[in-house]
């Protein structure tokens, strides 16, 4: 259905074709950025968890 509509609207319009290509590239770039940010978030979460574990493993200070 979408292909039929796209063909009907005028896929041969060069400006529309360029805009569609630009939008597809932008979506691809944003998806890659989301992947990088998720990986970085997981890394930071693991580091926070390590710090929290090491903080609870410390010996209490002598008073």
C-alpha cells in the first residue's frame, strides 16, 4: 500500500527523492547514536554498580 501511494504521489520528483534519502540517512544516523548512547549508559551503570559494591565492602572507620 505504501509503495503504491508513494508511486502515486510522484516518486520521480527529484526534490522528493532527495528529501527521502536525506531523511533515511538522518534516521540511520539517529539509530546509530541511540545505540552508542545505550552502550555508554550500560558502561556507566556498570561503573556505578562497581563503585557502590566497593563502597559497601569497605571496613568501617575506627572511631
